[in-house]
């Protein structure tokens, strides 16, 4: 299971919104964080989120049994270990 967390602040809200467009991705909340999970790889397109680079590169607050295999100007890819 791929899992990552994003702090629920106005600058980050489009990240879980775009991630949730994939039917395999589930977004819920734990405290002040969005938890984004999927049985497979999670891919979020940066341009679709509208995030500026500074927000984009600082958005991931944590991972659970997962690793970031791509985080560049194009996309964020999180895969299970």
C-alpha cells in the first residue's frame, strides 16, 4: 500500500484533490493531515494541482511503508516499499 501525508493548509489542498481523481486512490483525514493511499503507485501531476515549486517540493509531510520515486517539476510518484 502506498501512503503519504499532506498538511491540510490552503496551499496544499489541490494535491489530494488531484490525487483523488484516480479511482484507485483514497483520500481521508487524520488530524490536520490528508492521508493519501492506494494499493498501487500514486502519481500526482504538478501542473494539474497548480502548485508553485516551493509548495510542491515541501508538501509531503510523511510516508508509511512507501518511498518517493519521483518528485520533480512534472509529478510526484509514491510507491510502496
